[in-house]
């Protein structure tokens, strides 16, 4: 790329960043079109290939959600890649292997293993219930109960008010309790 081409790209990114900060929906489309290939390449280094597009969608959703926090005097490219890094880390933290090793099943205790089998079924129902929750509620519950975060730490990590964390947690737990009482949705 020549110096003129680089200057032209930087000027275009600056314009997109200013419009994005002002809440112009077309700026999000322009950012996606301009920075999408870079973000896809960046995520491809960290996230398993089948998940790259999903994480990329989360990056641009987050970009729009916090567009008013962007400082047009800063690099839009750097800001978007910072968001991509955070979403990649979040995605990798959430990954769980669903395959149970056969050797671990050989160590089932109890007369015939029903106690542990019941626990495994319960755990599967809880995971299914969590997967049924709205993403915002599931996110705070997983951070609290699986990652060990306090509500204050969750508020800082997600950059949301503490009251919002408490509300999402309460509503998510209530909804989860209802799902677990009636796992097949029969009321």
C-alpha cells in the first residue's frame, strides 16, 4: 500500500468512528465491511474455526452496544480489536467439553451407580436450563456460579451497573428454577 492509500484508509476509519460515536447505524455497517476481514483473521488465531463467525457477530453487537463510549480521537481499529480480544477470551472461558471420559464412569460409587447417574442427569438438566435462559441472564449466572465472580466483579467485567447484575441474576435464577421444575416446558 502506498502512503496515500494508507492515509485514505485511516481517514475513512476516522469518519466511520465519528459516525459510530454519534449513533449512525450505517457506520456499524461500514465498520463491519471495513474491519470485518481483519477481525475474522484475528479471531481465527484464538477461537476454533467453527465458532469464529459467532464470536465475530458478538464483537460487532458489542461495538454497537457501546458505540457511545468510543473516543473518535483514538484508533477505531485498535478499539474494535480490543473488543474482539475480550469476546475471544469470553468464548474460550465458556467452552466446556460435553464428553464424559469412560474411565471416570468406572469410578461410579454406590450400589449400582444410580446416585452418580442421577447427579449427571441433574447436571445435564441444569446445563439445558442455562442454555434456555436469555444470554444476558445466563452470562451473569455462569460468571457467578461457574467462574466464582462476585456480583461487583461481574459488574466490572461486563461494564454494567451492580443493580443490573443483581436484577439479571435474580430473574435468571427464578427462570432457571421454573425450567428445572418443569424441564419439558409442560405447565
